[in-house]
C-alpha cells in the first residue's frame, strides 16, 4: 500500500488520503493568489495620484490595524461556528470589495472606509487558513507534517508578494488602476480555491479569549516573577512597531528621490527576498553569538539606518531602508526561541500574540506622528524622528534585556 495515498483514519480503517493532497494544493494556491498584492509597492504614489498625503495613508493603515485588533476574536468565533472554507471565501470577497472601493476612491474618508473593510476581510482569513490546513491533516493523522507544510505555504506567500511587487510597479505606469484590477482578479480566483476545499472534520481546541484581556493577563504574568518575558515583549513591540512604520517610509523616500514607480516594485521585491533570506539563514548568526548580543545589534543597526537615511536625502538610503524588512525576518525566530525557553507551552502562543498586538498598538500612534512630520517637514525629518524613537524606546528595552541577562 502507498503510505502517501492510503492511511488510517480515526476509526483505524484504511482510507484514500486524496482529500489531504487536494486541500494542501488548494490552500497553497490560495496563499499565492491572496498574497499576490500588486498594489503594495505603489500604494503611496496612488494616494498622491488621487490628491491625498502620506499622513492620510498612514491614518488609513492605523484604521486597518485597529479593525484587525477589534476583529481578532469575532472573526475566530465566525470561523468556529461556520464552515472554515466559507469563512476565508467571505474574507477574500470582502477584500476584493475593499480594493474596488480604494480603486474608485475620490476622498480621504472613502480610503479610510476601504482600509477598514480590508482589515475586516483579512481578519477572517488570519488564523483560519492555518486551522483549515491543520484539521485537514489531523483528520488523517498527518499532524506531524503541519509545520513543514505551513512553512511551505508561508514561503509561497512571500514569493507571491515579491513577484506581484515586481509586476505592480510596471502596471502602475501603464494605468494607476491596473494593479487594483489584477488584485481583484487574484482575489476572485482565491475565492474559487477556497470553495473547492473539502471541509475537514473539526479538531476541538480551547476557545480563545478577548485579545485585550489575554494581553492584560499576559502582562500580569510577565510583571509578577517573569520580568524577563516582559522585557522580550517590550523589545519586540517597540522594534516591530517602528519597523512597520519604517517599511511605509520607503515609498515617499523614493518619491523624494524622483524615482520611477517601476523601481518601487523592484525594491519592494528585493525587500521581501531579503526578509526571507534573513529568516532562513539567521541561525548562522545565532550560532556565532548569543541572543543577548544579537538583539541589541539589530536594534542599533536599524536605528542607525533610519538616522543616516534622514540626515541627508540620497540614493545611499535605498539599501539602508531595507533594514525594516531584514529586521523582521531575522528577529522573529530569535524572539520565538527566547520565549520558548522561558515559558510553558500553554502560554507561548498567547505571549507571541500579545507581543504582536503590542506592536500594532505602538504602530497606531507612531504612524500618526511620523506621517504628520513627513507631510509638513519632509520624509528625512520623519526618519530622524523614527530613528530617535528607536534610540530612546529601543535603548530602554535593550537595557531591560541586559539587566535580566536575556541570552
């Protein structure tokens, strides 16, 4: 018997595993289609095209982040009581509608509405796709392959972002609406993939609590006898909150340099490729030094890149601004390792989620400040402020790491 094609189900009977292979293929295709975001590298020029500013764009991003936070639990509840494939299909349909709203937007409030709707659509897919893959494998006792297949799915998504970014810059030069049309078409194909998935048997899991309540419980846990965990959360929140804003400063910097939009896509693709490489090969750096030295080095490098880019407008900053992408790919697995060695498995996912939520909460006010400075004083001043925030906030977090001997 072919071990790949025929395995035992929960009742000990041999069954055909074709539905597993089918679901894996469809979810991988879904990841490629959903992550092929053609508008990503040219979204700031598009806002300028319709008469809006960088600050107004970041306000929309803040609304997007807020909706994601507020919808974290309701979206999970919808996925748990409804078919998961229908949940992700609905999420992508909502995303397609949001893209259409953004494509026809002629006012600031319409773009804010579009960003909020997009946050709603993405929240329905976040986590649900992973749960759908896990349940598909668990139904046939193939959970052991989940990490490998989930990593493959994530990698395919990153490659799709890079490939779409390359194309998106050229499409924008032909017609500013073309990237949106390609994105909407990609969403509709992703809906078809979702509907073709065979809904697996549900694997019961603990019901998630409210995200803010979980955050409060985690902070209480961290501050009472686990201060080293609190330091790790603080460092991750400050670094990722700042670098998320930093990633969006790249496009207005390219505009200030007078670059063609086609180059925006090329540089965005390079950024995602560097992020992926940092994640894949970061373990080489880890073998040569301790986390207690790597994390301060990352902080100092990123802060320096923003400050140097802000001191003088120039082409040198194109390479320096890639630090936002590299830092995420390099830091996230290090943070996970640091947490895994300090907390029980029951708390690991909650602590990582709390750190991600904290980063979003830092991103929201920081984006207002940086966007306002960029519009009123120029992108170089905005980068100086961003670098200064990292020096002060990140310096305090690094001091906490050293005080508690985080390694």
